C-alpha cells in the first residue's frame, strides 16, 4: 500500500499514533523503576516514593481529560 492509495494517509497516521504511544510507554516503563530505586536509595520515605511513581499517570489523566473534548469537536 502506498501513500497515494485512499487508505494510505489514514494508515500512515494510525502508524504514527501507535508508534508514538509505544515509544512513550516504553520510556515511562524504563524510567519509573530507576527513579524509584534512586529515591529509595536516597532514604526518602515510601509514601513519597509511591507519590512520585503515580504522578506521570495522574498528569496523563488530568491533561487528557482537558484535551479530549476539543479533539472530539475538532474531529
């Protein structure tokens, strides 16, 4: 399938979205444990460690809920 075919641009856009989500997911999956290990080694309490680990997910949910209505309307 080429970019000239009718499904080409949609397929390329879909592939770009999937690959971006994959790269971000892998990056978070590698970064989060290393931060937790370093925070624990520094002697910071486990409550703060858990809060730090939860923040990327909380931020994603907070900002996605702000952006989603605009994306649906712009659609």
